[in-house]
């Protein structure tokens, strides 16, 4: 950023920019899973129609919706952080109580309903 020419900076760093085509990454991660889209929608707490819109790129999910999808696909923490980063959202930060509950749930492949129950017990906003 010290260069006065933004075009030169963009050209030089083009491979480091976030792509923001989250639908492609979600499809790639989904292909590694052995579940139907109907089951994924159920596990993620969203409708199949909304899920198809996410996978097609017609909808940009909120951070919480992405986290619900990560829970539904039983992604690892590393995969979840990558999804958040690629979508240009903040990664999970477990020093915040709500984030710690979500982080722990993802790390231990806890069902979404159980994560939401624990969030409720901690007086925190549910994911979905």
C-alpha cells in the first residue's frame, strides 16, 4: 500500500485477494460429504430452496447462515474459518462467549439445535 499507484498494487497482489465466490467453495465442500441436499438443509436449519440459491450463487448468505451451513456439513474449524474468510466475514473468535459456543460446537460436530440450546442458556442469540 505504500505505492502511490493503486493499479500497480492490484496487479501485483491479484492472487492474494479474496474471491468472494462462496457458492463455488460451498459446492466443493459439499461434494466431499455423504449427505443429500435435503438432509443438509434439515441439519442447517434452512429450506431446500434457500440452500439451492446459496449453491447457485443467487443468494449471499449472512455470516450466521454460513455458520449454520458449516454446522450442517460438519466442517472442521479450519474449513469453517476458510468459508468465513472467503465470504469476506470475520473468522470465529473464541474469546467472545457466543463465538466460543459456536466454535466448540463446530469443533465437536454438535448438532445445530444443541448449539442453539447452549446459546440460549448463555443468553446469546441463536444461529438460525
